[in-house]
């Protein structure tokens, strides 16, 4: 195989290259897009279940604080509070966690489609190389890009969060005399305010990263012209091998055709350039059938075999050319040429019957 090192990769990846890279788990996937969809999805879930969550938190908080003055610490009380807390978190967080799981799955499938690849799941020993792992994590260009992206994202989100929380903290001072239910409502509404504003920032970051990952994936999979040619040979076969196979198939078909010439009723000739061997079996075929045909050298071979086996030759220049052009070996004579061929066959059959009667 040709050496592809040093060749400029200017060609877009072929469908086979894309399919192979997908099987190996190399896909254009933006982690920021998944994070954004999970984040914003969690926001909508929280918004949809805000009354339910508010009631659950208010009820649990009220129950705990009302029992503090009569609370006796013992093993039974600890178990009771443990089970109540477990039930509270399971019931309160279940809609959010289940929704986030569904959103996480859909966000990944939406980017790369759904396909189970055993090849991608297969462990690679190269990943267990400690030296290469450290180099890949700390010293590769990709890791540096990811670190820069993370720091930039952290700075932008941190700055935006500070601005939003600064306003919310000033409002929180005014709720000191509110009831527990009112405080919980304020906390949830404040959280929703923070989340939807952060979701807008996430949306911009996710969109930029999504475009970047698509572009990078396309660039990483680019191929050189030689790689495209080599892949074409692997997929479609080497042109020289295909030509050789085709030549062998043609020669085999020609030998089979020449073996049928002795069974012909007549060979219609040009007389030098064309030869068409015809057979008419009234019990098997509705019309005469072409057993063999050839031009120039092959035509001379057909005539030679026919002469050696006593098959009569009939010269008809126009008919020989027409039969060669409109019909292939194994085909029945076209209807427009049937009458001309029938006249020749009738003449041949009369001669054959005459010789039999003489004998």
C-alpha cells in the first residue's frame, strides 16, 4: 500500500470512513450541548414541579422544627427520621432525576444518533499505557484546548452568577419576617431566576462548542487523495484484478458459446466480418434462438467450428449485421427479423429432409 505520510489531507471523509469512525466511537459530539440541554431541561422540570417541590420542602421543614422541642434522641427516632428523609428525597427528587436521565439520553442520541457499537465498547490496551495517558491528559493540544474552554466557561458563568446573586441577596434580606412557606417559595423562585438566566449563557456556549466540534471532527477525518484511492480499491476492488476477473468470465462464456455452435441449425455470415449461429427447437422455443455470435476473428472461429461439424453457412450481409446488433447470445430472434430468419431455416430444413429421403 502506498505510503500516505506527508500527504496533505484535502479530501472530505468518505461515507466508509465516517461509518468506520462511528463504529470506533469517534463522533462529533459536544459535551457543552449535552450539559446545556440537561441544565435547561432540569430548569423546566423544576419549573413544572415547583409547587409540588415547595409543598414537600415546606412540609418536611415544618415537621422537623415542630418536633425539636420534644425530640428524644434514641435509635428508634434516628431510624424514623432516616426513613422519612429517605422517602422525602426519593419522592421530591424522583421527577427531576428521572427527567434528567431521559434528557441526557435524548441529548446524546440527538447529536450522534442511536447505534450500539461493540467495537467502540471493546477495551483498547493503548488506553492502559500510563505514559501515553499522562501525555494525552496534560500535554496534548486537545487537553490544552479543553482546559482553556473550561476556564473561559467558568469565568463567564461565575461572573454572570455573581451579578444575578448580588441582586437576589439584597432581596433575601427583606424576607426575614416571612413564613417558612413564603421563604421556600422565594428560594425556589430565586433558583428559577438564576437557572433560566444561566441557561441563556449556556445556550451561547453550547452553540459555539457544537459548531466547533462539528468542524473539528470533519477536519480530523479529512483524507489525502491517495487514501481515497486506496479505500476505493478496498471497497470496489483493484481495477486490474476486476479487469482480470472480467476477462476470465468473458473467456469462459466464449468457450461455452463455441461448444454450442455444433448444435446450431445454420450460421448466418457477412461473409467475412460477422457470424451468427442460430438454433430453432419448436418444442422449447417460440422463435429461433442465437447460440453464438462473433465478429472478425471470433466470426472466423465460429464458421470453422460450424464447417467441421457439418452446420451449413448462409451468407446474408444485412441480416448478419442486424442480428449481431439487436440480439445477444441466448436471446430469441426479434419479431422484426423473424420472417427473414424463418425463410433461411425453411430452406435449410428442406435441404436436410431431401438428403434424408435420398439416403
